[in-house]
């Protein structure tokens, strides 16, 4: 490919392609929080591969380890055979992540994507409880294969299934019943009333911050209530930390501040460190009941991802990264609050926490306009929510002040331009 | 990890791990058809990552391209944004694979695994036809997520779902009604009889050679009949070529000798060339009807796999590899026929075609014993079939004569030893 | 059968039998609000065949018509062929019931039971909308066949299905979210939010007073809100008036006071007048879209039930019965309020309206004790609610003052005795 | 209703009505094998209420018992309370039917229709086995509620469900794989092959003669094979004898000549004797495991049907009726064989056995023309089969020679006229 043009994609790739439509250029290289296209245009990345690039692009330490591994003909693909690099990952993940947090999990490699992890978690919860129903939440997103899609809220994505989706029941997420605070009481009533029509579930599955669903962040006390609901009724608690995990909210697991201990945790996206496909399902030993091979997948042992994923764990040896993310999160929060006040035409509401914050706008189509302008000015950012009503700041958690400032500056410019447009309200 | 021992996996990895149980050692390096463990033991590979390593391990040309790409900070992860390397892959795949075979497909990247591709194919077929039912076949295998599992035959794997599996109907694969030749007539009767209870399906999905299901190879005329059945009733034909494709049977697509043109083709495993996660769903333009993002996945744009996958396509510029595979397939066939005759205690029947052949044994547990002994003698090989009744030769298609001979010699040794055991029949 | 003993039922009838356990005697004759067993013991009927005997037993006018019809060899069974008596029923039902209420329905005979009517209503709603989901309510009861059971709330009954029940979503009935008044807002939010996970339904099905579910009576404004929700979103409104209809609440249809016009109405139980199996599905002409025979049933044309059902319609020629029911309902209400006050140990709450009122007790097992004592004193009455926490007054709507007084007196006696028991609270 | 006209039905009854379209007149009276409409036209009944009137219309003995019962105010409706007349039915059914046939069943009253019985049988089989799948057969018919419809083959009826139908798997009925005799072998293969994709079922449900499905009569050895298949795999055998039972094939139960003993038997239609709604589910005591009320229905205790049903059992005190049916069946067989030969334009094949025989015609639309002409000449007869390709002789089993001769004469006349029509082949 010699030129930066999109003809080849129009010609050969399916209509299902989507991000290329919002970011219409041909990317070529990337480093840290920057990307370059084939015309050497530079872009700041406030998108981070939808959470798969929390450490930014092509981290230098990981890169060197990866090059070495390939150079010395380390085994690339080994299914779930034992490999040196997999062993090293397992050990380090235990020592650096699980042990210090007093978490006790067996690690399953369910196939290299988040939806594989969710599917394995649902299967397992159903197997160990003998029940079929799973409670999911309004605006939850868990993946695009049929099992994961059944616990996903988005109507457009659900319709894509082409079949009715079952074995799940949607409950109100924190603050869904606007300002009534009745969500927990209602959930308990449905579960305890023999006449409610809701079967006792195998599990409750949730994201602590709903990334795709509009950056809805559950309060810690709500998460604690959900854990209590599970414990009192022998329901498994599954936290899908695919997007909110691996540091995105400021702690390795997003649920740490709540002090809860899920029975199963789904990890993927940034767990491989370098953007390479990898997923983990963490299982409390009491529930480690799959028979050998009862769930599997060809790419469940991606050794290159083990190499970079192991290196990435060094970020968690001390609390420096955590602190940095938490401090910068406050700056982002302040910035967004300021935007909402300064530009009332946004009709904006703050959403999210950590490095997954954004603004929900009551103005139809506004969020899309903002991200479109951002792109023109060299900032990659996407929208979220079932009506794309939220613009979503998702910088690498390793971003420095310079990068963050530059990105925020572009964002304000885009907001300003958008709110100054005459025909702002389009519908 | 310093030592070749498995404690760390026992301690930290889930009970679901399986291949490590059959090949109990810690692998470290690999090249071509060879693997080495941490004690420098050498193994010949007649397994090929279950079909993900058709070109063998760490192919030198691919390796160099990959090192270069990483070295120059080529973008690693880009979802379905356009990237230089993705564009190159698309173009080359069109020129080298599709065009010469007179095949007209749009390429979808559904997420990096075979099951992602199958899920996308099923969703799309249901969407474009407005029907929900899909015909699958006895002993078919299509993946472990709920959509794909619903069209999979294996009872152990289906039970793992924890929920009833629907929206599919299992039909007899070629030669399933032993020696009656009635399969096609029965399928047509069920489809055409308004009283049969079988809904007109959106699609028929099949593997031309059932890899997991026991190396059952459909005859070309049977495949042609299935295509005709589809055409006459407006049913989509989906070929799952995840395991049998990318040269495994001697042609790039396994269905080429039948002269059929599926509406949708699922590819994964070896399409990335180097064992890196990648999957493609090939869609006839008439059915390219997903809305943007209606199916997606975080790792659907794995640029490293594009780099190696593009390089791998060079193997298909001329027919040298094809010829080599076809010639060696005949040698494997002759060898297996010889084994069956020479070792009548095997109670063996030949199965499969191309580089996916094997022997089904009527002796309970025999195939497992053979592969166990192979491993002890330095040959990696697995079993297949719903009762693990088949031992399955799956060498890299790039293997040379020396490697093939060495592997076959070990296999014969293992067969000999097994059949000489006293308590051969165990049940 | 010569003697009043239950051996024959113990010996030959399935364990599934239930009412015989609460009313352990062998009944023989019945008239009006009275029953007699084989020992000539007399019982007052506050049960009315669970709503199938609203006009009491063996109404003299209906009896004479029925005897005549049988005597003259009127055709007994005619499926959905035309018959004289069916024609007469259709005409009179139109003239006396539909026309004066300004209701416009085509009449379907879906098979002779309430569950047949519900199944036909659900099928039709799905057919005409092309959607599969149906909204049902907490503590709703609609029948025991799989379609109807799927929209029923009771866990014990749902478990009896032996399969997961789908294609329905349970919503909070009026006043389910105790004293918050949020039910309608929540329902609207779930229906309008593209991320809620709740599919746009074909229909909403409800009982205005939940008979089995614990005598929960929806307020008229709540019913109006539900109708509005349906109209605004092109959702069909199905009222299951099987138990609450045919005068039970004081008007022929239970929904009349709300002024709503359902798209489909299910009627059964008392529609045949004499306790003979008959059911109707009333369908707004716009939705009368079944093909001939697309739903059917052997006993859908029960001519004897047409004879008595036609005669029964005379009760609705003027408003005398209506007035009587409404007056007596007020007396029942006053009586129950008095009981709650007079016997605080009941921990009672009033439930229901019309001739379907009762008391919910917070004391575990109390309602069962009350009905047990009633039986001993010659009053037939049952419990309701998912934990049988409600005792339920269900006299014939034709009962006279004497009967009502006698029944209430026995009931008070039973309440008094029960609340005087030492070990009242058993759990 | 004064006149014999159909306007009232056109105006007020739903479009779903069907038989009235084939037999367009208003019936009024009936006796034995004769019906009369409002214009005093007489019709011979070769339809018998689709099997609900095996004893003909208004049998004199039953009529007298019924009149007496109503006259003396016998209780009409009593749910599953004990009643004198129910006790008498239970006892007599045990003595006259079950005991002499060495059958051991508890009797369940599941609601008054065949589909109620089928639903209860399926629920129970699933409950006692803990499995969900049920094997049904091509062209089987079991009812119109969702559970029963899921095991029904007819596409038109299945489509009416408006939802996908699950938890069942359709297998080939006897002789479905035309003249190959492979059905039993194929069923066994699917059940025993762990890779077939067919779950071990809770039950196999079948009709020995498929009434709606085209009068396909299973051979006795086939039924025995099915019973053996069930016994060897702990699968429950459910015989749906709703249409073929109660003497229709010449013995009380249709399966008697095969010597098999089903685990569950469904009875309805003629079990009430007089065309009154009643259904029974016969359950082997080992499987009598429903909890009280786990399945129920308002009209499960139809005392009038107990009265007539008890009287009807007298027909089975000796073997006179059996012998008569068997002799006349042979005459019907001879007659149909003769028609096929004499009128080759029929392109006819004989179908069925006993008093459920008919001719399947290869000529599109011919069967409908024959029954249409029959009606014009005063004979009521319907078609069967998924394409209405069979005309179906279904006289009362109590018919005398005169009636049978008269009916057959009309039928031949209709056949003769139809085959003489010019444009016989219409499609």
C-alpha cells in the first residue's frame, strides 16, 4: 500500500466496518499516546483501542521483550499446552496482582477476547449452580457472541443476533430509576417474591463502569449491596472488568475501592499489554469445576501476549501508576465540569470515573459532532451510550501531562466550535 | 521460569486446561515442524496447533517481516480502523486467493477466532433471510460460544453450555447412515415436507472435513448436492473452513475440488500464518448486509497477524505447495492403509483426506494410547471424534520428507507397541 | 359410589390432585350458593369454582334450557362448524354485552379453557406485530400450558414446566414497588431506552385484579396509563378477564370502570354460565388475522355451554345484577376492614375489589388455617398469593343476603378461632 | 336464530373459523351417525367430531344418565375436588379398561382437552427425568398450545406460534424414509452417538396412527422397537392416544396389538363419550411425581363428562364393539383398495387402519374436491395431511351396516365425479 487512501477498504472490506468511518484515514505507526497515518499526520489518542491500549502504543520495554522472544524463536502458538512464557505470566500475575489484593483465583484462558471470557464465565456459573437464568443490567455490554449478547442491553446489537436472546433478565443499574434510589429494593423484591416471574439466577454479571453503555459508574455502596444480594442467595457475582479493568479506573481491578470479591472476573483488552489478543477468566477455586476442555479455543495460549502482558505487570509493582491515574482523573473531572458550565449549550452531564469519563449531552447528535471535530484537529475519541449521546475520554493511563493537556485543548476547541454552530439542535 | 516443571500450572491455572495433560512438559521454542521444551527435548509436530500452524512454527520470512514491523513501531492494535498493513492484506488476499479462484467475497474481520467468525456468519444468515433455524451436521464442530456451540454436535461440549441450545437442527453428514446413501434424500424430504417439523433454515453450515468430529471427509458429490439443496430453496451455504482451510487439504479452500461457491466462508487458525489470532468471514456481496458495527470485537484488527498473514499468502502464488501437499497426502494415505492391514488389532478404519488423515479404531481407548506413546517418543499428535476414537495426523503442510518420515516412523512404533500390549481391549 | 369416602381417589387419582386435599369430602349435589356432600352435609360456597360459577350452581333457568336441548337431541359437539345454538350465543353476546359497551370485537372460540384463550391471544399478538416478546406482570397468572405459563409469575408453577420459559418479560404491577409509585415510569423507561435490554413487545398482558396472585387490584388510573403506553408504542393490550370478568368485579368486564378498550380480551370460566367448559378470545377487527384453522381445538364448539351461556346473558339485560354486586361488595369491604381492626393478630391487609376481595396476612400459614376452619364449619373458601398468604372471598355474584351473611359469620368464627390459637406464628 | 344462514358467523366470528367453511350450513340436531341442519337436511357423519364422537351423537343411554344427573342437580363443576360421579368414573375406568389389560396407571385430569393432556405429559416427563428434550415425529400432531405445538410437525400450525419452538427434535416416523427401513437404525444412531447433536430426551411422544398428519399407521414391530429404544436408554414413552384411542382403531387403546406399555398415555376426545370436554393423562405410578396443583386447570373436573364417560365404558364390558369395529375396518379397507384400483386417476395410496383409514392422492387438491362433493351429497368427511392430500374416513365406531354402506356409496359417487372432471390436475 503506497498511498493514504481508503479505496481498498471500500472495495474489499465488509459494510460492517465502523471505526474507519469515524476516523477516515490509513494509520501506519504509533507510539505512546500518538498515532500517525500514511501522510505522517499525527493524532493524539484519547481512545486507547477501546481500552485495549491502556499502556499506550508500543511501550518500549514490552517491545524489546517481544522482539527478543520472536528473535529467539520462542513458541508463538501453543493452545493450552504449558509454555515458559505462560508460566512466567501466571506466576507474576499471582505475585503482583492477586496476592497483594488478597484475591484467590484460578486463571482460565478462555480464548483471546472479552466475549470468550464472558461466555466461559456464564457457562461456568450455570454449570456450578445448575441454574440457567443470569441477571444483567440496563445498558450493560458484554460482547457480541450469542451468550454474551444475551446479557447485553443495547437493542441495535441485540437485534443483530437474528434470534431471540434468552436465559437472562435485565435489572436496573445504579441510578437507573432516576433519583429514586429504589434499584436495590426492587432487585431484592423480584428475587425474593415467589410470584415475580424472575427465576433465581445462576449469577449476576455487571461492569462497575459501563463503558459502551454510556460511562455509567456504579457507586461503591451499590456494588456492595449487589455483592450482599449474591451472598444471601447463593448467586455468583461476575464482574466483567474487560473495559474498566487493568488500571482504567485508577486501580488494577475496577472493583477494588468497593472492597468486594467477585466469584468470577473477566479480563481482556489491556491484559496483554501491547494490544495483542488475550483474555483471562479468574475463578474462585470453589467454582473451578469445568472438566478439561469443556470450554476451549484455538488462540487461548497467545505466547506473544504473555510476553508483553508479563512485562506490563511491572507497572503494578508499586503504586506510582495508580497515583498518577488518580491525580489525572481529578484533572479530567475538573475539566469536564468546567466544560459543562462554560458551554451550557452542551446540555451536558458528567459521566464516569477514572480514565473513563465523559459528557452526556441532551442535544441529539452533539456528541458525534464533537468527536468528528476532534478528529479533524488531531484527536481520536469515540462516543458511547445507546444513542451515542456521550463523548468519551479514554486516554492511555500512561499519558503524560503534555499529552493530556494537548488532548484536552483540542477537545475544548471542538466543543466550542460545536456549540457555536447555528443548527445545533438537529432533531 | 527456570525449570521444566508443571507445578506452576497445577497451582495457578484452571482445571479446564487440557492439552497440557496430554503433552506434559513446558515448551519453549519452536521452528518449522519441531518444538523444544525447557529441557531441550525435541518433538516433531504432527498437531500444528490444531490447524493454526499449517506453515509450521516461526516461518523465517514471516518472522523477518514481523520483526521489522515491530521494530519500526507499526501500529499493533487498531480495531477496524484502516491501517497500512490491513490494506495490504486485503489487497493481496483478493489478488492471490479470491480472484484466481473466481470467488467474489467481501471480507469481514469478526474478531480473531474461529468461533467469532461462525457467530458472525450465523447472525448474518439469519438477518438476511429473516429465518432463525440453521441446519448443522452430526459430528460438526464450530466453536464454544453459545451461537457456535448450538450448531456443534459434541454432547460433552454442548453440555458445557449450561443452557439448552436452540435454533439449529442436526442432519446426517455424508455417510452417517452407514452405507445406505440416504442422507441427501432424507435431508430433502425433511426440508420439503410441510409436516416434518423442520423449519426452513436460514443456512446450512458444514465443514468439508470434520476435524474435531473424527476426520469425516465429505465426498465432492455430496457437497455438490448440499449446494444444490441450498440453491433450490434459497438457503445460504456456510462453509466453516477454519480447520480444513488454508491449505490443510491440499487446496487453499477445502471445497475447491467440489467446484462449489459458498455464500459465506469462515476462516481463522492458519490465516494469520504465524499462529497469531486472526479470523475472516467471507461474504458474498449480495449478503453483505450488516449495519456498521452490528457485529464487532476489540481484537478484530490484529496488525501483526496482517503482517504475517500477508507474507504467508506468498505460498499460494504458484501451485508448488499445493502439489507438495497433495503428493505427501498420498504417502500418508498409503502409510495409514498399510498400518491398518499390518496391525489388525487396531481394528482400524481410514479417515480424512489431505493433511488431515487418521485412523479410527474400534478398540476403546486405543487412540489415546497411541498418541500417549507418540509423545513419549517425541511426536505431538492428538485424537479426534466424540469418543476420541481417532488418532489424527496433522503435520504442517510445509513439512519436508525427512520430517514426515521421522514422524511416521514414530507413529508406527507407537502403534506397534500399543497393539502388542496385553490388555489392549479395556472395556 | 355408595359411601362418602376418599379411598378411591387416593388409589386411582394422581398425586397432582389438590383441592380435594383442602376440602376432603365427596360432593354430590349443588344449587345456588350451596353444595352437599354424600353425607348430606351442606356447605356455603365462597369459592365459586375459582370463578367458573359466578352465577352459582345449577341456575334454574339455565338448567331448564339445557335439559330441553339435550332432550331434543340438539347437537352436542360441533367443533367450529356453525350451529343454531352457537349462532344464538354470538348474536346475543353482541347485542347484550358488546354493543351497549361500545366494544367492537370479533369472537374466537380457541378451545374451552382460559389457557387456550391466552395461548391464542399471545400467538395472535405475535403474528400481527411480528414481535416475540410479551410484557407480563409480577404475580400475574394466565394458565398452565407453556405459552400461558411463560407469562405467569408464580415460581412453583413455572418450575413445573421443566423447561426454561421465554419470550416474556416481567414488569412491576401496580403498587409493586411499595408506595413509591414508580412502576409506570420504570416501565416506560425500560421500553424507551435502547440500552435497557428489553425488546419492544408484541403485547402487554394483564389481569385488572390478580386472582391467583393475591387479589392485587390495579387502580383505574394505572390501567389507563398502561393503555396509553400501549397506544404510544403500537403494543397490543391484552386483558385476561378469565377470572375477573363476567361480573366478578361488579361490571361485566373488569376493565369497564377504567374506560379502556383492550385489543384482545380473554374470557372463560363463567362465560358458559353453568360451569361448562367454554372460552372466548375477543379480537379487535384490525387484528383478526389468523388464517382459518391456524389455531384450533377439538372442544372449541361446546354447544351445551352455548345454551347455558346464552341464557346467562339475560342477567346483563339490565343493571340489577351489577347494582347488587356493587352494593354487596361494599358490605364485604366493610366486613373485612372490620376483621382487620378487630383481630390485630391477623396482621391483615385488605386486598381486591368487587366479589374478589380478601385479607393478606403477614402471619405465615394463617390464611391456610382460616380456610381450613371455614371448611370445618361448612364454608368453602380458598387462599391465593405466591405464598398462600391471602384468604379469598369468592361467593357467587348471585348470592342473596342470607347466604352472604351466613358465609361471613362462619368466616368471622374461623378468624376468631385462628387468632386465639396459642402457636399462631409458626415460622 | 330462525334461519339457516351463515351471516351471523361471518359478521361476529373470527376469521380463524375453519370447518364451517368446508361444511357451510347451520347444524341443529344429531343422533347416532346422522346430523341435521336447520333446513332439516340430513348428513351422514364420517367425521365424528375429529374423533370426539366415536360413539356417535347423543347416545341414548348416555343421554338418559345425563338428563337424570342434571335433573337432580348433580354438581356440574368441581375442579379437582372429589365428586360422586368422578369417583364412579375412576373406579369403572380401572375395572373395565385398565385391569383387564394389565395396565397400571394413576389418572390425572389435566384440563379438558387433548392439548392439556399433552402439556401435562411433557411437563411431567421433563420433571421426572430432569431433561428438557423430547423426541417427536415427522407429521405428528399433538395440539395447539405452545408446549404441544413444539412437538407437532405441521409447518402452518407451527408458524402460528409466532415464536421459535424448542426443546424437541423431530425423528422419522415409521416408513418416512421411503422403503429403506432405516428409521429405527437412524434414531438409535442419533441417540447413541455422542457427536450427533441430539440431546438424550426426557421422552419420546407419538401417535400410533397419525390422524392429522395423514393417517400414517405405524407397524406394530416399529412401535415395539420404539419401546425398546426407550427402555434401553431410560427414556419415557408417551403415547398420545387422543385421536387414535377409545376404540378408534378397534381396540380401546390403539397400542394394544403391539403389546407395549407406555409410561404415559394421553386421552381426550371420545373419553367423555358424548362429545363433552374431558381429558385424562395416565401415568405409571413410578412417575406420578407432580406436586399437588403443579399442573391444573379450571375445567379439569367436568362432572357431566364423567357421567356420560362412565356410561360409555359399558361398551367395553365385552368384546362385541371391538369385533364389530375390526370387521367393518376390513370392509373399509377392501372398499378403499377397490377405489384405488377402479379410479386410477386418483393416483391413490391406502392409508391408516381401523376406523381411521383414507386415501392419499398424488393429485394436488383432489382430496379437497372429493370431500366437497361428499358434503353436497350429504356426507361429512374431512381431509388430513400437511398438504390436505388425504381424504379421511372417520365414521362413528358404533355405526351400523346401513350407515356405513350409505356413506361409502356417497363417497364412491364423489370420487367418480371428481375423477371425471376435465381439469383434474390443477397444479
